[in-house]
C-alpha cells in the first residue's frame, strides 16, 4: 500500500508511526523540514490557509492508496474537503489502523462510551487520533523543498498566541461548577473554597459557553479540557456524558447534588445529596476551624 501523509511538522513523527505497519511506501508532506523515516519528504512553503492545501493535495493524492492526516481541527477540515472533492471514503479520528482486504479501523463513539470498528476500501482518506502513538524519527530517503504561489479567497491576516491564565490539565485539585449555581456572584464562595484548598476552578459548558460566567478554557468535557486531578469536586453538575468524559481520569470524584438520581451519582466515588449553598459554606467553615485549631 502507498500512503501519502500530510501533517503539521510537530505531529508528523507520530503519523509516520501510525502508518508504518500498513504502508510499504510512505510519502510525507509538511511545511518545515523534519527528520522522519519516510521514502520521500516534500517540504512545501507558501500554503498559508487550508484552501491552498486542499488544491495542492487534490493533485498529490491521485497516485496513492491512502491519505493519512492527524485528527487536528485544520486537518479534519482539509481531509473532509479532499475526500468530497475526489469522491473518496473518509474516516475521522481513527484510533488504530490494520490492513485487511482494505483497512480496519477503530474509533471512539458516544462521547467515549464505546469503540466502533470500521472497514474501509481503498483509496481512502483518514484522520488519525495520535494520542497512542510514539513518534518515529530518522532520515528520509529523499527530500524535496519547494515554494508554491497560492491564490485563495481567504487570506491569513494575523496569528496570535492564545493567552490562558490556567492549565487545568496539570491541576491536582479541581472544583467544578454546573448549573446548580444560581448566579455569577455566587462564584465568590467557590473562589474562597478553591483558595483554601489550593484548587483550580472549572465548569460545565453551559456555565462558560451559554452564561459566560467563566472563560471557555475552564470548561471540562468532550468539547473542553480533559483533566486528571487527584480530586474532582463537582458542585451542582448533573454528570451528562459530554461533561463526564472530561474528568473520567480523575483519581477521586466527589459530587454534591440535590437530586439523588442525578447521573453523576453513578460515576462518582463519593456522592453527597445536599444543596451546594449549604455544603460549600459548611466546608469553608470546617476548614477554617480545623486550621485555626492546628495553629493554636
Ligand atoms: C455536542 C455537545 C457537546 C457538549 N460538550 C460538553 C462539554 O464538553 N462539557 C460540558 O460540560 N457539557 C457539554 N455539553 C452539554 C451537556 O450535554 C450538558 O448539557 C451539560 O454538561 C450540563 O451541565 P450542568 O450539569 O451544569 O447542568 P444540568 O444538566 O442542568 O445539571 C445541573 C445539576 O445541578 C443540580 N442542582 C441544582 N441546584 C442545585 C443546588 N442548589 N445544589 C446542588 N445541586 C444542584 C441539579 O440536580 C442538576 O443535576 C455538550 C452538549 C452537546 C450537545
């Protein structure tokens, strides 16, 4: 099988690992020279927007059995447009790839609850979830560098680094709030508790995306951050699967909810049926008293 890989330079070494067991011949395209063990590395400069890559790869893809890209936001857009343009089958976010009279792949479904097995016939376009792959480094057998001129109706004006004040993925203790919180002002008691516990604050999507009480980078879940703290304290959160996939790697989950049947009761280690407006002040008071006792 001949595979064409297209990737940003940082993901390319892992994409090469993903393709090694299924392809006899590997060609890779990226925009900065990088040492990867492929048959041919093409370094193409000048394609500043996705439109340019779609028209460029549309020609390149013709002679290959398989086109692989990382499952990043940009690559997924390029891959789906290419597949549609060429009338090829497309799988997004494959976890594994195995040659078998075509290609067998798996991918996560139902927000992480299940794994789907899919068989796809060649030629095909696939974006790969690279989390499980180790990078492959080595000298390419041949390298070609060129610059292209690209005219597109879209032009990139400026790229800015996104500044975030928090990295939830590294937090050891997280207090997460959901729609059980009634007003934005009530975040002050959550902040007080967080500062006593040395915790970061996160939330469900409605709190950040709909109510805008906390910034987007603090929402946990399928479309947000995946966290793995030692303690995840969920206050007024129902535990819908789209949120739950974001904290499933937490060591200990403690949930406080007025509804004894809230879905989070099934997935938490400690489930406390209580009003968070009673629970949080009581906990703050208890911590303060304990600390006072210790200091006396
Ligand atoms: C495509 C898609 C992607 C999504 N991605 C995400 C995602 O990444 N992250 C995410 O979080 N959501 C996501 N969602 C939304 C998700 O489905 C849920 O709607 C959301 O997680 C629910 O948020 P919540 O638990 O805060 O609110 P609710 O479901 O309304 O739950 C509020 C809970 O608070 C309890 N409660 C009420 N008052 C109190 C009180 N005083 N004390 C204690 N408990 C109280 C209630 O009993 C209830 O269980 C997504 C949805 C879709 C369709």
